[in-house]
C-alpha cells in the first residue's frame, strides 16, 4: 500500500487514543519509551564493542576523529545540521504541559524535569558520541546519490558488529518512535490549544471536554493539520519533509527561546515583588547563566542555520525553506498585539496567586507519593535525584 495509506491508518489510531483520555496515552507512551530505552542500551553496548575492536573488523577508537574529522568540512557541517538535530530534542518541554493532568504534580513534574536532563545526556549525547566514533561522516551508506538519507546510522553500527538482523530491529524501533512522536505531538498541540482557549487567547470552544476529560475539539483541529501533512507528502515526500522539518524545528527553537525569556521575567518579577525564592517548588539549575545561554544558543541556531541560502550564492528557495518558520511566530505575535491591544505586564503586576502551589500542597503530595511508591521506585528516585 502507499505510504500515505499507512500514515492515515496509524494517524486514525493515534487520533482515537487522544480522544479517550490521558490515561491510555500515558500507558502507551510508557511502553513506547521502555522499548526505545532498551534498544538504546543495546546499541550503546554494541557500539562500545565495535569501537574497541571486541567485535567487527578491529579497534577503531578515535581514528575517524583524525580522518576525516568529527565536525564535517571545516566545522561548517555542524552548523548545517543544528536545526535537524534540535528537532530530535524537541518535545522535552512536554513535561510542563502535562503538569495539569499529572498526579501529584508538585513531586512528579520536578522529578520528571531532573530525569529528562540526565536522559538527554545519556541517551542523546552518549549515542551521538559513539556514532561519531564508529562511522565517519563520509561513509557512502549514509546518503544516496541525490543526498537523501539512505541507511540509518544505528543500522550501520549493527552491520559493523556483524548483526545482519540489526536493520529490521532498527526499522521496527524507528517506526515505534515515529508513532510515539506523533502521539505525544498530538497530545501537546491539543493541550496547548486548550490552555490558550482557557486564557481567552484562542476560541473558547477549543476548551470543551468529552466524558473522558479530553479536549476533543482541540484534538480534532490538531489532527486536521496532521492529515494535511500526510496528503501533501503524496506529491513529494522529500520536499514536504524538508519544508515541514524547517517550519516545526524553527518554531520549536522559537518556543524554547520564549520559554527562556519568560523564565527570566518570571524570576525577576518574583524578586521585584519581594517574594521568598524558597516558595518555588522547583528552581532551575544555574540560573541565570543557563537560561541566558539558552537564549543565546537558540537565537544563534534560528538565524545561523540558514547560511547555505547565502553561501556560496544566494538561493531564494533555500532561504524560504530555512526561515519560513519565523513567519507564523511573527504574524501571530503582531496579530495578537493588534487584536487584543495587550501590553507587556510590568514585573510588579505579574500574577503569582492564580494556581499557586503552597507548602501545604507540596506536603500533601509528598505524603501521597510515598504511600504509593514501591521500594525499588523509591531507591531509583533517590539515585536519580542525588
């Protein structure tokens, strides 16, 4: 069957899951994540064996860091892939969005944020390092003659280890990962629309809930965009993917930039109103340096990733595809200001009382969390939070 048919079938299933409610969504994501974690563990072990020479043709070590080098031609290749690399990291901010539907949010959300940080270090950074050790960026199997992706780098490492079934395993995991990404993205989009509607920044009907507690109209609206992406890919999957990747990745970096800016204003307003920082249930590590660094890096990626449109000569199509993601953010922001005639809230007037979490709420959630945790979960939580 055509790819679009399979995409439609899977998308209908994901659409139905998000209409049922958050419990089924969370259960599926738990098993999806568990499978992905297991395959990454297996990959890390195999990659270490390959680069050390325990399996494969012999020890590799840091050979490919000397020739052809770790960062592409003169390091420029690294800048070129920052957008697509950042796209792979996106979705970590879903931790904040799920707070409204989480059980014991004062405990589970800070724990999830800390765990997310260490998981990124281990599952992303370590994996990238090992791929760079095992495979040179000049490997012909990494791309076809038309520069489109060919064999996945995970699969190549399995092949180097002599595991011929690795390609099938990785393809299955990639499919599950894509389904997981689609599932979480539909959840994130619909809950964001619901939040905007409740704040009167989107049509109020977007906040309507069905009997399962799911914002069914927001889910349906989000799904329409997904179906449009599926049908556009019928005409040219490669071109459609390139454009959608640029739009969503740039939008994601803009969201991260906005989160960092709002975080700084939040802390400044909290201080301006002479509130006690100990009242915050969670405080970001390294503030304000880490937040400032996030603003600098996201700005650099947003505007710097499209250098190929200017070098060696200007290319209008590349320029449009690289920077089209800026257009929706600018239009929505200016449009909101013109329609609502809103102004930037002064620090001294920022609202910290609506939905405020008190020490009584925190103690109540702590007691409830301890009662329902098994001994091994308590031990694991203690290890991860130290």
